[in-house]
C-alpha cells in the first residue's frame, strides 16, 4: 500500500490466449508478434537469466534475425513499458549472461493457473469433489482461446502444446469430480464439447462413458466405446489402450464402484430355454464336442464357431454342446436360426434377430429401437451381467453374427455356418468335414440295424464313401434302406456308383434338393437360365457382375440385374454387396447343366471370364502394357487404371485357384499369361505365398504354350518371389535358369528382365562386386529396349549397393535418377520407393530432418497406391527418424502402424525389421518389457541367410534391455 492507502500500480500479463498486458488496469501495446515472442520466452522462464543465443533459438529457431537481434527487441519492449509508466528495467533486467524477467510484483495468468490447479488437486485427493469442481472451474476460466495465439517460434509452439494439454487435464479433473458428485449431465455436456475437439482422446472418452453410465445411459456409453474404437482403428490403426478397455468392461459388467458412480438396482429378467430336443445321433464328433464344452479361456464373451460343408452335422454338434453347458450358464439357453443358407428364405437381418433376442431376455417391445447400432448396444447392455448359452445357427457370415454378440463375461456363444467365419474373432474355431470312415459306417449300421449291416461290412464302408461320409447324406441313405427292407447295402451302392446320378439318388421324401433346384430353374426367364448355366463354368467360386458380363458379353448393369434375380430365386447367395456365389449343391446342379452346352459355347464362356482376369492383372501391373507383348489382347477394358483393377483383384478371392482352373480346363495359355501378369500386383499386396503357388502351377503348364517367352518370364517371376521371401539361393537358381533359356530365344526384353533380376538377387546375396558387374549391363539392356521400369530397378539396386558400401553420396545420386524416371513416367509407386530409399540413406547419414521429409512423402505415396511393402517399409523407417528427432510419441505411433500392416504372408525379414525398430523405440521410451517382447519375437522367426543382420540387431536389442 502507498502512504495514501492506495495499491501501487501493478503489471499484469496474460498468455492463456492472445498475449496481452495491462499496467494499472490500462492495456499496453506490446508491438509485433516477434517482440511478444521474445517477452514470452522470458516471462515463462521467470527469474532465470536467458542468454541471447537461447532467445534466438527459442524465437527464431534455425532462421536468426539479420538486424539488431535480441537487444533491439528488448529495447523496444522496454520502450513500450516505459511509455506506459512501467519501471521497465526492474522488470526486464540485463544480466552479464543475458536477460531476466523479474516476476516479483507481476501477475501472470499462467502462474495463477498453477496455483488453482494445485488447489483443485488437493481437494480432489481429499475427496472434496465440490471444492475441486470450483477450483477446476476457476482455473479453466483463465483460458481465453488458444494459448499464445499467433506467436511464432519453437518455444512458443512447445509452450502452446503444453498449455493446451494442461487445459485438457484440468477439464478431465473437473469431469471426474462432477461424476463422483453425481452431476452427470454437466459432465456429459463439457466432455462432449471437448471430444469434438479431440476425437481420439482415450481419457476424455473414458470419462464420457462413465458419465453416460452414471446417468443411466449404459447403451449410449457402449455406443461411445464402439464409435471411438472404430475411429481409432480407421484413423490410426490402433486398438484402445488398457485403461479404456477396463472402463468398457466395467460398463458391460455394470461395475458401479469401478466407475465411481452410485450403485443401481438390477432389472428383473425373463429368460427362456429354446434349445431343440431332437438333433439326431451325434456320430464321430466326440473330440469336437469336448473342445466346444471346455471352460472359457479368456475374460470376455466366449465365442466358438463351427463351419463345414452342407450336411456335416454342425447344428447337431452345437446343440449337444449347448445342452452340456446349461449348468454353467444358468440364466438360459437361446437358439436362433439365422437362415444364412435356407431354401426359400433369405438370411435373417441382424435387426430382426436382435429384436427377437431382446424380447427373449425380457425387454419390452416399446423399449426396443429400430437402428442396428442402437439395437446392438441395447443387447450388449441387457446381457452385461448374464450367463447365457446362445446358439446362432446357419449364419450367412461374420457380418451377420457380429452385432448379435452379447456383453458381459459369463456368456457362451456357439455359431454355425457353411462358410468359415474368418472375419469373426472367436476363442475356438472348428471346421467339420466328413466323418471318419469307421464313424460313418457306424452311423449307417445304427440307422439300418446291426443285423443287416453285419452281413455286408464292405458294402457299408463303400456306401459311406459314396455318401461322402457326410451325416446328411448318410441319413438319407439310411432312410432309403429302412424304407426298402428288400434292398441290400450293395443294391444302393450300385445305384450311387454313377456320379451323374448320385445327387438324385440321395433323396428321401422332402429331402430331395435336386428336385427343388430343378423346379426353381424351370421358373427362371431365358436370360436367367442362360446366366445360371454360365455360372457353372466360372473360374472362381465367388464372382461379380463383371465376370458374368464378360462370359456372356452383357453390359455390367444387365449382368447385375440377372444376378440379383437369381439371388431372389434362392439359387445364388450374396455374401456381400455386389459379390455372388453358389451354394455347394446348387453349383453341382449348375455344372451339370453347363456340361450339356455345345463345346464351342463352353469354350467361349470360359475364355470370356479368363480374359477379364488377364485384363485386370495387366491393368493392375506397374510394368505397363509394353511388358506383355504376346498373348490375347482385349479390345476394351473394364478397368479405369491400376487402382481400379487392383481393387477388383482384391475382391476376386484366391487368384491361384483361377490360374489352376485355367490349367485344369486345358487353357495353359491363360494360366501362364495370367500368372506372369499377376506378379507385380501380388508383390504390392504382399501376397507372396499365393504368388509362388500360382507361378509354380503355371510353370508346370508352360510346355503346352507355343510362346517360348513365357518360360523365361515365369522363371524370373519365381526368382523375384523367392527373393522377397528371403530364399536367395532359390531366387538365383530360377533367374539363372531363365537367362539360360533367354540365350536360346534371343529376346532382348527378356534378357533385360533377367539381368535386372540377377543383379538384384546378387545385390541381396552377394558378392557385391559381381552385382556391380551385372547391374550396369542390366541397365544398358533396359535402356536399349526403352523400358523405364526395368531401368529404374537396375538404378535402385546400384544405389543400394553403394549405400551398404558406405558411399552414401553416390547412392543418393543413383536414387535421384530413380526419382527422375518415376516422375517421367508418372509412376507413384516407383516415386514412393525412390523417396523411401533416399530417406533411408539420409537417415544413415544423420540428416534426420531431410530423411523425415522424404519418408513422409513415401508414406503418402504408399497409401495412395496401396503398396503394402512400400508402406510398411516407409512407416517403420520414418518412425526411427522421428525417434532420432526426439518425437517419441509419433515414433511409437508410426511403428505400431507398420506392425499392424503385417500379414501372414509378409516376408520374415520385413517383419523382423519392423519389430526391431519398434523395440528400439520402446527402449527409448523406457518400456523395457514391451521392447524385450519385440526382440524375442524376432528371434522366433524362421532363420535364414537374409535374417542374419536382423537377428544380430534383435540380440543387441535384448542386451540393451538388460543394461
């Protein structure tokens, strides 16, 4: 206080928004943003002398000022303060080592923020939630927008991030206090606004789920989890963390105490037992029954899936298993027929299935919503604390089942389907095939009677074989013998011996599938009948409108219309939008009708389909049309370019089956050309095992094709494939063998391909001197035939060799040439590889900012062209560079994204590199146990010559974990 009793003038500074200042209540002008940035760099490090060099680094970073520099800015700040009456030199002091902001007598909002945050934390720890809410609220009220808004420089950017995180932390603390005090609506309102700003924040999402649960909105809490998980997977390729998973599980279980909310009464339930009583004799499935009935292994819902061919006895098995689980699941047993493969009925919609399930557990119809997501959330909430056994029979696919999975941890789910539900996460997966021979013969003996069967043991076993040892066929055969006591087993064996008539013989009263198929076929229009016959000749089990259109010469929209009509007639299944496949027995009937077509019609139908696959493979190849100089050329294409054709092939199923089909029907020309054309696409998608299979299959047919070029091209393809798998000696053998044949052919383009392949193999396996001899010849050969793709491969290999020899500048020169070629031909995948190589070399040279820029571009290009190998390599190397730059959070995110992209077909060397780099990042973060796990996983991978360096890196990583 002054002598007159008045408070002395006071300087106030605000940084929790735009930077502002007041003296004695009057606003001050602080000048341009750089001057403000200098002031902030001193104010937020109060009472500490900051050197001029540090101030330059904090404000200008790598671009220091040209003029007076720091002294000039300090002078202007003091001048502004003096003009307002502030004793400037007492606030901004010049010390021998630099400048110092004196905080005494100055009110800074960031300091007040720390005081209020500490007060709020003390209140929360003491259980005084109301006081904590008040203190948190006053702290949050200090923020007036983005902290340090508009200020440039590394220091301001870092402090801005810190203060924003502080604000989020305070908001989280306030929300937690609101929840503990039961003020759920207020918490929901504030958290919803924050999550709109930070949609991938796990702590905020967890708080919102707790608040929604406390407000009696359990279904909304579970919806929040689902939406967040989907968003996290889509945007970051990550699963939610352990803490958020614990919140989710607590919501599912209704664990009020774990969620910090008051206990709530349990609703009354009405549960039914709906299991069928008569499912027939369960023959030969004792081992499978034991697997299904063993206790649940995990903490979540136990889901078991049983798949298999039609008539394998899937329903009988799961019903018997469910009956055995009644004691373990005392709340009830529900059975739901999903009609995924039912004659005359479409698959049961998940919405209808969920409504029935909700009614079964006592939910009032008036409280059942219409939206699928809401129905699923309500179902999970209704079963969060139940112990049910649920049988979902005859599922169409995983998508139909997934919304039906219950909540809680005490429920058991058994699913049957004729298709393997690979898209469904399950605890146990059982595939039912035919019965064992003895079990099949035993079932026939019990059905017909031991007396009759005992006299014809060999005939019984033969009848079981002709029935495919499938329970349904065995039961029909048994029923026929029961109804015809004068027949012997040998009589029925004779009638089934003819494959053409076997389907018709396996008929008993209403169980005659062939009669139903025939009736349905006769009711089709002429166009639909034509399509149905053509489908029996398709090269793959699953197809789309383009395949049918190519076979019959129809426009895609006409083909689609007919396919949809066949779906409506229950002669075709639609497992996904735009995708179609036949039921196994329907396919038998379709093939039988197709075999009756004239030979020229059959040949034209098959050629139309195979030409479509060949067109797609060539359009999806980076090599370009000039690489495929022989073979049938389509006058028009169904694909707009590489991305369109690649996307179509992604949905075309197992392409090795298509190649094998072409060979099996005598079209070796298509088998070989399709295999050759698919190599590049298979590489980009990481489908190495499948690529190897189809190339080997095609090579076994190549002697039946007059085009001698294919014998070399397929061998070179096998060389590239073995190289990518780390099988170096195999790769060299195939390439060398191909070059031997090229010498006889005199084909310059194939010679260039072979030399590039040999140079690349030698680059990988050594010696490098030999590679340096081969690769220039390969480059010259590629340039002679004007093949830029081959030239780039040779140049990149030369760049790699110089890189590993330590000639990094020379290496960068080669990779720069690769980039020029990529830009010349407009090939984004090639450009992405060049940038990846450049970034990798720059990282080895310690040029981490430049490396990061190049690798970010390669990541973007890899995502653009969906090139798995390029994307994984770029992500993991960028992660290492960000680690070197000190960005550990971003580094970990990048490594986890790379790891998530790995597939079962990923080469071991690539997986080892990703896991080693991830382990190194985890060590840098101090997460030693997690790092050790990654290094140990590398050492469990199959070891060969290609893995030598990565295994050494893993062993070194384990040593660092012990340090």
